[in-house]
C-alpha cells in the first residue's frame, strides 16, 4: 500500500497531498479540490466526532471468527462499506483520468472486493451517460447519485438508471448549496418534502429503491422517512456543503434512535479504518461509505488498488470485531463504545 500511495500522490498532486491520515487539514477550503468547504471544520469534525468514541475491548467470548458479510436489499456484500460517489474527478481529485474511466475502474474494483460502487452527477447529461455506459451488466451493484434537481428534470436520469438495471438511485440533497449547479438551473437546490415524495414514487415506478443522501438533522430524517425513502445516508458531503457542521458520528445516534427501525441507515464522513467502520455501525448505521481514501487507492493501482483497499479494511474490521466480541454485524451495538 505504501507503493500505491506514492503513485497516487504523483497522479493527484494538483488537488491532494495524500497525507498519512486523510483528515482535511492540508486541503482545508480547497473546493474544487479534495477539501472541506470554508474553514474545513465540517470535514475535520467528521474525524474528531468518530475519535470521540472509544472502543471497549472484550476478550472473554466466542466470537473468534467474525463475519463481516452484509446484506444490501438481497445483495450479499463482503463488508458493510460502499465506495462513495464523486462527481467530477478531474476538477475535484486533480485526476489524470476522465470521470467515466474512474467509474469503470471503481466498478471493477468494487466488484472484486464484493461491494457496491457509486457515481455522481454533473449539470450536463452527457457525462452522466458516459458513466452509465461503464455500468455494463453490473447495474445491481452500482448506485448513481443525482443532484437535487426538481423531479421533472430527473426523469431522463432515472430512466437511464432503470435501463441499466440499477437496483437503487440516490439524490444528494446536501449538494443544494453548490453554486456551480445553481448557476445552470433554477430547478436546482433545497427540496420540499413533496418533491422527495414524488422522487420516491418516480424511482419506485421504475423498479428501483430510493436513497436520500446528506441527512444531518433528525427533523429531515423524519420528513424523509414520511416521504417513503428506502434508505437515508447520514452525511455532510465530506464537509463540502456548509462550513462548521458537526461530524456525522455526532448526529448519527439521534437519527438512528428516531428512524432506525423505519429505514435503512447508512453513514459516511471520516471513516478511515476498520475501527471507524465498527464505530459507525455501533452508532446506528447498517452500512458506511468511504470516499477520499478509495479515490487515492484507485489512483494508486486502478481497480487492484480498490480491491486491495477494501480487503485491508475488511481485515481490520474482522480484528476490531474479534476484539470487541462481535460475531457478526448484527451483534455490533453501542455497548462496545465509551464516550471520551
Ligand atoms: C472530491 C469529492 C467529490 C464528491 N462528489 C460527490 C458527488 O458528486 N455526489 C455525492 O453525493 N457526494 C459527493 N462527495 C461526497 C462523498 O460521496 C462522501 O459523502 C464524503 O466525501 C465521505 O467522506 P470521506 O471523504 O471522509 O470518506 C464528494 C466528495 C469528495 C471528496
């Protein structure tokens, strides 16, 4: 992995220093780029919020061979971690490869690792279509995330997802503030609950599940659930939407307590190790997503880098589960955490 990090550093040097820990300090304020918005605190708070939960080890039990297998609406995953979406990898990652090549490699790497790939949206339809062209027969394991356009402007994107056999589509509502999108369309921005309900209906009518990404407040989580979403992702967009938010691990428990029995809860932001995955699951997420470190792994050794990355993460998770007495994902609970 040291080798691939060196290679990645060379390939993404316009936007990312490939720091020993990807924590948002060196890249604070760098958007376009890999950073968090403004002061960078929303990004950094993701890591500090996770670190505030300490792990309570357990050694007297029989969970010696933990199972990290997860179920995602019938799809069996080898670990409860998905690759998070990135919209424009040239502008944001400083990549030397076009976004659709990134998508292609991500899909291959995730497939080998036994998990789900995702991709993001752009104002123009053509780049989205180029991403879809890389889906091939992997639709069930690829989730496109669209920007919060008005429902009628999402029709062609949803149609394309259904044509490619995608099992689910998402909308990252927390992208509502991105000026680049607001400049191109008045239909873009924050969405009232009735729009989400309509999007759920449109997505279900095409045989797909609907995921809302970017929930941070319990009130929004309740509205999303009332609108019928199949899943919500507790996320602050990697700290890129609005400055000075809490870290996601800080708000996750209250959201899980409020709606965890009514929808599939996922969470992302600052997850870097198997112990972090364990923390997110203990706090109420059933699955987590990781963005920046996956992008680095991919630039280090293309699809092999992605597979290597997830393989290493899975081994870390196995070890973390073994040393906290968790035989499987369902047995991970808040009992393994102490507040710092
Ligand atoms: C460069 C970059 C581009 C991103 N583009 C998108 C996007 O197009 N759509 C989306 O839903 N999230 C996007 N995100 C947010 C990630 O999907 C994810 O929620 C977040 O980065 C997770 O935090 P992590 O990077 O600390 O793992 C982007 C994040 C980064 C760093």
